[in-house]
C-alpha cells in the first residue's frame, strides 16, 4: 500500500531541472527576492536619506526607488540576448557581482545625485536576476507547470517585501541608513555563492543563439507578433504601475495621511503577505483551473476593490483599518493575476526564452516604473491619487486582456 506521501500529486517535472524541485524553487525565489530587497528595504530610510543628503522636497525621496526601477527595466534588454548566447550562469554571475559592488557605492555616496546614479546602476545589475531566473524556469518547465513553479517561487519571493522594511528599520536602530546598502551587498554575495556552487548551466550549447543584431531583432519580432506575449506583458505593466505607485508613496501615506509612521513596517507586511498568499493559492489551483480562468477573475477582483477603495476615500470615511484590509485584498488579486500573466506571456517563447524575458521585463518594469512614479509624484496628502491610479490602470489592463483574448475571458486555454 502506498503511503500518504506517495499518493500526493508530485510537483511538475520537466526532467531537465538540474536541482531537486524544492531547492530549484527556493533558489529562483532568492534570486528574484534581491529585486524586492533592493526596493522595499529603503522605505523606512527615505526620511533619513533625505535629511543626510539635503533633499528638501519629500516627494523627491521617491526617486531613490524610481532610479533603481529604471535601471532595472532598461538593462533587461541586454541580459536576454547575452543569456541566450553565453548561457545563464555567466550572465547571472556577472550581474550579481556588479550588484554587490554598486550597493557598496550607494553605501558611501556623499550626495543625492551620486546615490541616484548608484541606485540606477544597482537596478541595472540586479536585472540579470529577473531575466535569467525566468529563462531558467522556462528552460525546465512550461505551461501550467511553469505557472506553478513561478507561483511557488513567488511565495518565498514575497517574504522579501514583508521582511525588507523591517530589515531597513532594524538597521536604522543600530546604524546609519548606509548599512542597509551594505547589508544588501552581503546578502547578494551569499546568494551568488549558492548559485555558483549548486546551479549548473541549463542552456545546452546546441541551443545557444548568435549575438547578432539581426537575430536579436528577429527575436523581438517573434515576441511582438505573439498576441499573448504582447497583451499580457502590457497588462502586467499596467498593474505594476499601481504596485510601484503604492511602494513609492506608502511611507508618506503612513507619515502624512494617517500620522502613524512607526507602523510602516507592520502595515507593509500585512499588505505584502496577501500577495504571497495569493501566489500560494494559485500554485494549488492553477493545474486544475488554468491560468486564464484564475488571472481574469483576479483582475476583475482587483478593479472592483480599487473602485470600492477610491469611493471610501472620496467619501471621507477612510481609516487605517479599512486601508489595510482593502489594500491587502487588492494585493492578493495582484499576486494571482501577475504570476499567471508572466507564464502566459512566455508560453510560446521557449526557443528565445532569454530574449523574450528581457523584452517583456523591459516593457512591464519600465512601464510600471513610469506609471508608478506619476502616481507617487501626485501624492497630495491623501490616497486619492493612489486609488484613482489603481482603478484606471486596472480598467486599462482589463481592456487589454479582453482584446488579447478576442473577448473570451475565463476560458480554460
């Protein structure tokens, strides 16, 4: 008789995964988490950074986040073709080394401009993690199995937004904000060592692509001619705009709108944890219900909650409690939608996974960074700009998905 452990459905396997399933997912999540750590650990330190480097305008502090996102977005265009030509390992190793170095430069910055340059470079360096990890997953998994792997990785990945602000706040208790960047450099070095020691190359020599402009442009044409790659990438960019608007303005919302700045890390953790919960739930049901049914329902849920939250704000009855509850619901929907959007956008991109991942990442991240910066810079002491932005971008994403699917939402696919 089989034991209960033996009768459970095993994790999806493509027989090309170079590591045990659990370690593979955890390493992918750790690599992805470096991005979240580079963004969210800054939040408690923004006032201190502004004071030390003489940044008088509070909204200007948000550019510490925006600079990182812009560098992260643009650099992805280079990493994809490089990963398809030279393999996943060397590209990621160089990116992680550069990430550690640029964080050390940020730690010793003597001016706000130098800090922004270091942040731009740091984002550009760690972008290798985003492009190569998605290519790694696509090398080993596809379809619903890929969506499940991404969802499981996203659970661990979301521990970074939950814990990163607490990490930043803890550092500030004992040391200067500069040690936040030093701590990120140390974490990056640890993950680099893990990757070097355990992850072999997943792209065979026979499948590598020449590093030629014509080939890269041909790869871009393949992506741009694929209806689902384009549609779901644009939809992800729109939703990311709302997320980055929230990340950029949450510190000021807690300080100015609710006058509870010391609760920043608690509130952020409550909200971010529901994204992890949404991703975990997705990993349990995606093999049964499919990516489209789940993500389309989640997108509708996000739009509905954003509309309710905006109405609550305009009615003047917003409180910290309903802010947390409604934002947490919206982030759960975000996690359900975007993890599946990524899988669907990559579904037909197996032969050019690196190039496709880089172009899609560039569009979704840069679009999200610009839209998020617009929302953040519109902060007026209330949450109206944030939830007006969430609602508008959610409706646009819904329209894009509707067009992408020829008006047939919720189909099994």
